[in-house]
């Protein structure tokens, strides 16, 4: 579950999004003047097109304050590929350096087209992003939000993918120290829905899934003795279209006993907990029960029926799909 949660949170690192944010941050960091149109003479859009920048920049030595809209007007460049960027994004930031940061990004019809030739005739792929993103960082706590859509079409491989993220929000706390071993707590509470659909453009066949979280909290506490405690609480829902044999579907609600968290013998969370009690719907999972040869066994109880596994891997590794 945690692996898929991390993948969901990291989905916004897709190439088109990273490219857009990189260009936007480079421009907003060097605005002089604020309202301008940039062309090949300015070292951008070397194969045609332009970038228009409008807005205000009130930054000081100790603050970064700006409200900037950047519009890509069929901006063509060759770096690794022949790339054409179109669409606009608005960046708003209010940062007190070393203290707090409040940023937002609104993206409207931002597209990244990749061509295979220097005449920009043969389209290889196209990515389109729309959405609103925000981040509040007060050093030890904050939040991140995202709502929108992202599509990617591979014309050579005949594959189209579409992602939709609705109401994604991660409220976080981070008091982890940089000592050895680390101490402190990292907590993420996530809400929202993420959908994905892939289509074979040659046959028209498509398949996808929807993954959502409701007040799903993952709290990790690093202890001074080098051990770690973890709590999972909240709900995760999954559905598949069409239904896929071997893949979980439905809603799973997790509850971790406050005084009996998943306890790890080190700060490596890829190993099996040595103790702890986790409830998943009507199943109670007890880590560290007796009977293991190489690692603590895991006992799963549903009603009056209990099954003991030799270790966490015997449970299937927590995979969403067993295929």
C-alpha cells in the first residue's frame, strides 16, 4: 500500500510537468523586466515561437515575492528532441527565506510535443497538463495540493495514457533530526482521488483504475535507540475498469493500535516489523508472533480463524496485484 501511495504522490514528477516547472522557475528567477517577450535572441525558442512573461516581482534580499504568468507561444527548441511548448502557467510565491514558503501554480493547456524531425512535421509524442497545485511549507509542517489532469500520447508506440487527480491533499509534519540515528516524527495525512486509463490507439482497447484515500495517515517515529514505530490509519479505495483478476478492489480501512504500532528493529522500513497490531477491515494483523525461524512471524485473524505466516513476504508483499 505504501509503495502505491508513494507512486501516487510522485506522479506529478512526469516529464511534461517537470519540464514546465523547470522553465517557469528559471524565467521567474531572472525577470528583468517583469513584462517581456522572449525569443531566440534571448536564448529561448531557438527554432521559433516565443515566451511571454507578465506580472509583478516584489522580492527583497530576505523574501521571494512574485505573481507571474508565463505563456509559451509554440516555443520550439532542440536539446535532446525537437520540442514544442504551448500553453500558460501562473506562478505565485510568497517566501520568507529560512522561515516559510507559500507557492501556487496554475497550468492551462500546457502541452509538450516531441517531433522526430527538424521541420517539426512528424509528431512522436504529446503531453498535455491542466491543473492547480499549491504548497505551504512552514519548515516543520505544511501541505501540498493538486487537482487537474495530465495526458500523454505515444504516436510511435500507439499508446495513450490519461491521468486525473481530484482534490489531492497531503498535510504533513516533519520533525526529523539529522542526527545519527535520526529522531523525530514524519506524518502524512492524504486525501483525494487519482485515476489512470491507458488506451491502445491501434485497437481502441482501454483499461484503467481509480485509487482514492480518505484521511489516510502514515506516521513514522524514529526512536533514539535506532528503532522505528509506524502507524497506518484511514481508508484506501480501489477500482478497476475492466475488473482485473488478481487485483484488489473495494475499500480497505486501516487502524493501528495507538499503544502497539508496527515496531521495526531499525530505521529500514523495508523489513518486517518485529511487533505491532494492524487492523485492515475485519482482519487483525499481529506482527512478531512466535513460530518464525529467520524473522518474526505474522498472524492474521478474521473472525475466529487465524493463519500464521513465517514472515511479511509470505503475505504477498502487500502487492495490489498478485499477477
